C-alpha cells in the first residue's frame, strides 16, 4: 500500500487548501451552462458527517465535470435546520444555492414553524434516495414480529416503550401514522438521535426503536438486533428478509426521501440543467462506487417524479399533523 | 493475529502516514488554539480526503487533528483565558490564573504532559479492554445518566469554595439558557420570545467563547479607558511591566515537578476514560468532574481556582482521556458516543467499513494500524508541543491591548465558521455582556458553562426516565444510579465535616 510521491504531494496540497479555503477543485465552465462562474452551494440543514452530508459530497466529487463550477457542501444546522432553509430561500435565484434535505426541515417545518415561505415556494431538482424507516429491537426481546407487537399492545395498551429521534421527524411520524391506522398506543421516548436510540435499545432500556436500514443492517445480519418491519411499499435492499408493514396488512408507508431543492423562481432552464448534470454525475462509476462505499443507496430520480413525491408527502404529513392536533 | 499485526505495523509506520500524523497534529493544535474552531470542525472539513488518501494515511491525519485539537484548546485557555474548545473550559480555570501569576510555561507544560498521559492511557484501554467497558456503558440508560448528571452538577456547583450559593445560581442560569429552543420531548418552542432564529437553541461555542473571551475583552477595554480618563498613566505602566518583565527562564516545569502531580493526573485519566466511554457524556463533562474530584482529594484544594497546577493537570487529563474511550461504543456496537466518534464513524463508512464489532474482524490490518497510530500520535503530540510551547508562552505575554483585539477577531471568525451562522455571532456578543455582568457581581463562570453543557442531557434523561417508568421512584430503580446518589451525598457529608474540623 505504498503511496506514490505525486499522489502524496497532491493529497497534502488538497489537505492544506481544504482547511484554508474549502474544496477548491474546479473545472472549465460548461459552454452551454446557464450558470455563472461562482460555486454551487449545496446547503444541508444538519451537522457534518451524517447521511445527508456524505450523500451530498458524492456530487462535490463528481458533478463539477458536468455542471461547470465547483460544488461546495455547506452545513448549517442552526435553528433546528431552519437557518439553512431560510438561507437558501433568501439567496439569489440563480441556481447557485440549493437545499439538500429530507422532509423534516422543509415539509414538517413548513407546517409547524413560523416561516415566511410556503411549500409551493420550493421545487425539487432531483431525488438522491429514499430511506425506509424501520422498527427494530434487541435480539433477546420477546417481540419478534409486527404481529407480536400488535398482540402485546392489544393485551396491555401503552405497555411498549418506543424510542425515536426528533419528535415529528422522519423516524417518528411513521409511528404516529401506524397508531392512527391501528388505534394502538405506545409510550413514545424521544431521543437526541439515532445513536442514543440504539444505545437505549441495545442496553434494553426501551422495547423498540426506529431508524434507517443502513445503520442497523450489519447488526441484523449478525443477530444482535432484530428488525420487525419497514414503513415502505417495498422491502429495503439491505434488509431483504424484513417485511414491510403493508405485507403485514397495515397500509402505512412513509419513506423519507433525500432531495435537492431550488426556489421556485429559479429559471426552469437552470433547474433542468442542474438536474441533467447531477444525474449524469451520479451515473458515473466513481459516484456509484462512492455510493456503495458509504451505503448511501443512491438511486436518483428526476424533477417530475421528485415533485410528485414531494407533493404527496406534503399532503400526507399535513393530514397526520392535523389529525394529532399539531396544526388546524 | 501476528500476521495482521505485522501488516498493521508496516501500514502505520509508513513515512507518509507519519507525515500525515504530524501534519494533522500541527493543524489540530493550531485550530484548537483558535477560540471557536475545534479539531472536530477540521475533521469534518477534511472528511472528503478519505476518498483520496490511503486508509492509514487518512486515519493518521484525522487522529492527528483530533489529538492536536484536544491539547490545542488548552493553549488559548491558559494564555488568553479563552478555552479554544469546550473540553478546555475546566483547564482554563486554573491555567489562566497561573498565567496571570507569570507561569504560563509551567501551566502549558502541565497541560501537555497530563494531556498526553491521559490520552495514552485511554488509548490503551480502548485497545485492550474496550469490550468489557462497552458492556458497562450500555448499562447506562436514562435513569443512570440522570444520576450521573445530578452527581456532576452537585460536585461542580460547589467548585468555588465559599461561594456555594453563587456557584449554584450560575449553574442554574446555565441550565436555563440551555433550555431555550425546542422542547426535546414535546417538540414545541420555548423561551424563544418569537425569535425564529432561537428555535435550535443557543449553540455551545458562542456561549462559551462569549462568556469567557468577550467578557474578558470588555473588562480589559473598560479598564484601559478608565485608566486613560483618570490619566493614571503610572498604573497602566505598572501593569504593562508585569508583561515586559516576564522571565521565561524562571517559568519552567521540570519533569520531576510534573510527576508530583500524579494523583491529579490519575484522577483525570480514570474519570475521563470512564466518562468518555459513555455515549453522549462528552469531554467537557469529564474535565469538570475530574477537576471537581481532584480538588476534593487534594491536600491543597484551597489552591484550586488560583493557578493550581493540580487543577490544570486533572482537567486536562480528564479532557484528553476521553479521546480513546469515546471510540469504544463505536467499535463495540457501532454507536457514535460523541460528535468526534460520529465523524470517525463517517470516515470508516467512507472507507467502506461499517463501524461495529465486525469492523475489527473484517479489517484487522487497518484497525490495528489505527491502534498503533493512536498510541504513537501521542508521542508526536508531545514532541510538537515541546517545540511549540515556548513560543506560545512568550506570545501569551504580549500586551493585552495588542493581543485582545486579535483574539476578539479570531473568536468572531471562529464562531461564525463553526456554524455558518450570524445568529451565533450575536449570541457571542450577548454572552459577552452577560459574562461582564456576572464578573461584576462576582459569580464564577465555570459552573454556568457546566450547567449549559449538562442541562440538555440532564433534562432529557429525567423526562425519558419519567416517560419509561411513569413515576419518580423509577429514578431509584437502578443500582448504578443509587451508587451515584450515595457517593454524592457521601462526598458532601465528608467535605462538610472536613471543612468544619478545619474551621
């Protein structure tokens, strides 16, 4: 595993420049591009190091070749992610400042927070992937399946403790939807994130937890955790033996997508250009290998499909929030 | 096993890896020393290099930054009274006092040695007894965490002897400030006064830097103005003499003097390793608890807060001893127990390794190489620290009127860069004003910061416990929790009696 001197020097240079000024690699501007020379900023409403950050970084490595300018990922987790959303909304409508998010900071916040934009002010440019919220427990727990869980709750209502990150977030709303559908009740235990949920489940402090498949796939395979079911229309690729709630007879599906959004007053031509160059970049072998290495499960879709999914989610989340009295 | 170890040795000791470790440490020390910037931030920025570098080189770079950053935070804490990172807040209490007494070099060396000692022990524990310790860590659920937080708050509120009421008040104010934002259980907004930017709460970095640094700056500037307006030039001259008369030769720390601090360093190392292994507890909490315990068990506890080297050693060892053990839950169960562990987890994922017990089995060469790097990076840290510290000591004795504006600019730059947020800059200035008011009325600042750090975890653990158990008695349902309460009560009784006897 010796490293060539040139690679070493290049890597050192990247490292030093990276700290001084962020990524500086760029390429010649594409001749037909409606974009200007400045960088494209992908703003994420979360801290660095998480799934959204790593997925967005696949584009920083691959898309400049197709889009023209260099691409930076900017993390702004302030005000529970709203600072990022507002930053993109207040930026110039030139397609250089885009939002990369799941539905929490844009759909749920658009309903429950005091914001100056509405859901119609956003247009999806493309979709990276769909994450499928999954219910799991520790290996020795008496609950082995969705049926066991339902039976236990029917016998003893409110007897199951259920840990999940951020209230009303992407790993909580599916649980509320399930309870609305079945009339069953669990004891909801909000945690600070997926890591805490997992310690509480593994340490047997709670009965069940909810997370995204990639983070538990290895443990499910080696038998330290059990996955009960997935809130989606189809099974997760990394958990092929875990049934969906639909298969178990409950019509509850609420996948959490990760999309790139532009303001709706960004010219249509610019949005289409961005969609095309991002999709081209994600089809390259480099992007595919990065997606595999990071378990990102990138499966891109264009703006039309994404828009349909976005509006469906707005409708569904709106109806859940109305049902539980969070909004009028 | 032996084959894996040989492979790992050749990976870890490759000259390019050594170079990246050294580069990482240099970057880490420098960034850690800038208030607001931390090793974590540099690791986040440099995560993409993992795609371009060999795994061992990338890990060397990240480990170097992490370790350098941990120690670097104490440099600005000691030299300017501004903790460069949250973990260095406790080091600042005595470190800055020591500097004011003309001993910056002693304090910096104490911090360096204790940091390296704590860090090395913690790395060895990660390597050799990660699994049993991880099993203990999993026993910590909401009930046990609440007991730990309550224990630390009790211990620390009384940090400044004779000022118990003010310590408790400052701590309570810290908890109150930490509650601004979204209710962690219900999700509704509280105490944001209709300001949407406060929805995510106050960030730690601007509060920390504001309370310590900006308030110090304001106090210094007003001193200078007061001196000018009264035209007491002599007074100012006298002050500046303290700085120009700095005798670098007299301010040395022979290694045998450091060895006398073994008890404080050992307390810090033990506490830091244990707290670091608990998911979510963090290095600043470890440093404060170590400091509190070392003060209680020291023969010269009265010197704490006045420039005690034991204070510096315990806090810094406690802070640095979390660095190896914070990776334990990640290695044992794939649980990232801290922001740093999450970033290392992300780096492993980017390298195609899934954090968890299988990682060591499936990628033994890289993981063993990481273990070797973790240990020798401490030696590199020690060497680079030894080379750099004399310069930092001299720099700390530059006149405040030159130094403080620079620190102020760095603090604003660092705070903005940490979260890309202007709101954070306003919070920084607001916290600075609050710090001035607290200083004027003689409130200790450290308990406020501890309250702010511990508050959210304590509230969440308490409310989670009540949701799970349904009643208050559930808080006493765990032997570990009862152990913490009994120890806290025991310590309070013991020291009340000791104080009474002394009186």
